[in-house]
C-alpha cells in the first residue's frame, strides 16, 4: 500500500491535484508552472513572459515557454517576485511575504496608484480602509490613461457620484480569489448589484467583463485586490439588445429577425457573437445574399455559424483554439499580434463588446458555412475547379446551383494534369453519371449500396479498410455538405460498368485467347452470372509470351487450365484506389494473389498491370501481359505431385522448432503428425 501511494503521488502532482482531492484552477496551474521555471533564481520567483514592444505580461505555461511566442510575437522572459512576495536586500529571490495592509494601501503596493488616487478623491478610501471584506478589480494606471478624454473628464468632474459609482462597479462585497472565479459565472457588483461577467479559461487567463487579471489574489486585511487591464463599465443589454441599438449591425438585425434567432440571443447563457457588420454583408455577391436571405434554413445556418457556444474574450486568445459554433462546425479562433483572427484571417473590427449573456466581436467579412452554400460555391473552394469547368461547359450548372438534392462526384484537379478532355455528347453523358440522386453523406454509405445517377446508371459502393469507393473512383477528401448538394472530391474519372465480366472480355480484342481458354475450361457461365469478381486478365500478348510447349500442355490439360484460370480470379471486387502497399486476395484456385501499389502503379505478384479498373456489372478486370503461375504449378517448384501447403508448414515447423530438437517428449508428436498427414 505504501508503494502504491508513492507511485500515485507524482501523478497527482502532475495533474495539479492536491492530496485532499481538490483540483487546482487553471490560473493556479499556470502560476505554479511559472514558479517552477523561476525557482533557480531563488524562492518565490516567477518566470514572466513579456510581449516584445508592449507592456503586456503573462505567467508562462509549458507551450509558451518552449515557443517563446504569444500571438505570433516574440516574448522576453523576465523573473519577478510571485504575487504576495518581495525582495530583501542581499538575499536571493523574494523570501519576504508582503505585509498585510488595508485595501487602500494595498492598491499602492500593487502599483494601482491611479485607482488609489481616485478612491481617495471619491471618498471611497474611507470604506476600503475600514472593516469589512471586499474584492476590488483595480484597473492599472495604463487602463485609466487609455480612457477617452471626454469619459475621464466626466468621471473626475463628478467624483462623488460618477467616479464613486464607476469604482463601486469594480467591487464585490466579499472576498473572491481566483479559485472562486468560475468560468461563465457572474458576481453582483457593489454598484446597484449589476453583474460582473467572469471567465476563467483553460490557459490560465481570468477575465472580468473581458478585462484580464494582471496581478491576482493580493491579500489585504479587509479583502483582496486583483489588478486588471481595463476600466470596466456596467451593461444591462443582452446580445439581441446590442444588435438592435448598433447602427453598423442594421443588416444583421434584419437577418436575425427573419431567422427567428432573437429568442436565443435574448436568453440566459454565455455566447460569443461574431457580428457581421453592414460592410460584411455588402462584400458578398448580391445574388448569393438574396438566395440565403430568401431561404430560412440557410439563413439560420449562416447566423448560427457566427455564434460560439461559450463566451470568448479577446484577451484569452493567445493561441489557436478550435471553437464549436452553434451550427455544429468549428472555427479556428486565433491571434496575430494585437489582432484576433478567424480561420487565420484578421477580420475582427471591434472586440469585447460586453452583454449580459456573452460577448460580441464585430467582423467585417461574412463567414458562410458549407451548409448554406450551393454545390458550385463548395466546389470553388475545393481542389476540383477543372472538373467543375467541365460540368459548366456541358451545360449542367443548373444541377449545381438549384435546390435539387444531389451528390456530385468531382474528380480532383490532378486527374487532369496531363490533359483536360473535350466536352462532347459522350462526355456530357459521362458527366451526368458523376451526379448521383439524393444528398448523401459518406458516413452513411455502406458496402454494396446501389446509387442511381442522373444519367440513369446504377453505381455500387465498395467499403474497404482505408477507402470508400464508388465503382472505380475513391473519395479523395472529406465530403462537403451544402444546402442541397454534397460534394465528394474523387481520385479519378468514373468508369460506369457495362455488361458482365464475360461481356467485357468478349468485346475487347486483347482478350480473345483468354475468352477461348475460359470457354474451354467451362468457366464462362460463372463469369456471366451476378457476383463480385476481380479478374486479372492475361492479354493475348501474355499467352504468346509463354513457351510454346508449356502453352500447348496447358491448353491440353483441362484440370491444369481450370486451376490456372481460377488462380486469376478472386471472389471479391478490389478496385485499384483501395490498394495500399499490398493487398492479398484469395483466388478461386486457393492460393493468394498479391496486389501491390508503388508510385501509383499497380502490380499483381510483382507483375505490372497494363490497365486497371475495367468495370463490369459483376466485377472488375485488370489487364496483365503475363500469365500468372500458382505457387504449386510454377515449373521450378513442380514435383510429381502438387505440394500440400499444410504439409509444408508442418515440415518447416518441425525443422525450425528448437523445442522439437531439444525435447524428446515433443519430437514424437511432430513425427506422428507428419506421418498422419502423409497417409491422408
């Protein structure tokens, strides 16, 4: 038991869990990491990362420590006294705990001297020097200095009301430490009990009304001080009310009303609204905007794509975060220097507008989700532009832009790197077979499912371990699901099946010898009936390459001919796009065929395939210029009688087994087993 405790202790410490079972808050974990990084400089020293060219400082987490960057900008590491400690002359580190003073004096100790000055001029100082238990979120000196001049003048010209009320909004009538500042919670301030919005993020950043706590948990005799980086103002408006009073959100206001999302944006909760401005709506083509505004479902998806499921203050984003939207997709929210980015682009014009139920960032570009796009719009952003051009030339654009529910099988651009086919009537017919009826999802497709095309063909679905294929084409990327259509980017042009395996072989002059051999061996009926065959089809050239004597012997021995032909057939459909490095297929003869892929070239038993994926209604054909020999029929291995694979395995096991050579008890067992197999 004692050893188990010793083993668990490091794990508990690594997880930030005390032995009493209480988990540390993200802020405390980051502070702990900063202490560990600073301990070589003495007791109670914390490593701090300062953003180059600014006064912004952060306690460091592991990722930041190694990257030495925040929001893509370099940081400078400095070592400072951890909160609550100070230096002592000639001694290393920060060994002395700061003396406890009242809140008024503590404001001076932590450097919030402007807040201290204003608390004196507004007569708040008497209250925060006296008895009680308070929490002050004290703006630092820079925060006061950055206020617009007219706002600051208004406050200091009416210190007994305006300034006092502003300061009391920064206070809570009890002691609240960072561990008590729970994410998404609110605290009643001492100004008319108007709420303060608290967010405590996994990266250790804590905000109050989106102002970051710079120096937290400074204890006083009558409370606690947290230094913050902004002067915060009360709000009584929810997100919907902010939309209604902001002139730059006029188009958004109309869109929200048409979508019926008003109720959500008025409700309790914590959301982030990425609010598209009028300018953002003006940037997209009028035709696209009219289509979306006229389609309630697309409009709701569009707006839901701009709402994050939790409140995300700008100050908390110091690295890339995948945030889930209300619509169910994700947005990459990050930062570049001082700017916030969405999917890597700095399109946020105004940030951190606080509402009672979340936070609003104004964006100057519209974020249109896939679910509100036409197939044509989806394709424009994918690697399928060449094939989309073919559909347009063939006059099939209406299927890609209307409300018809279809799935587009669009070959990726690399398929046409050598040449782009000309669009004639045959190509138009083939392109129609690349449009499948119904809006499908690759996740819901299943093996041997039959799909119907607009050209009237039936296509089969093949599910492989690492690939999903439709006839000879395999899905090359994740499908994009639009408003009415789904886009499957595929790895080649489709070859719809025409006729059975025998029909295909008979119609191709390259296989006349093979057809004669199949007829002679009595296998024609099998290859004509419904099934799922992979046929490695030797060409006439393959038969001509055989020594004449061996070819004559083969054709004259029906049993051997059947075996050879069955060795070229597997009872499963394998298309070339599903071949990884090596796939082994069991042939009808019993031995395995080894299908390999290297540098996009397919081989069978290391023999190159002349043509892949000749599709038939009951299988697939690979043309090959070699007649393949099963292991037991290869001339160099052929004895008086075919080798028995099981016998060979036991012979090998007997010869190689060290146990059988050493153990007189086991050796007779092998002997008896071999004797019995020879008799059978």
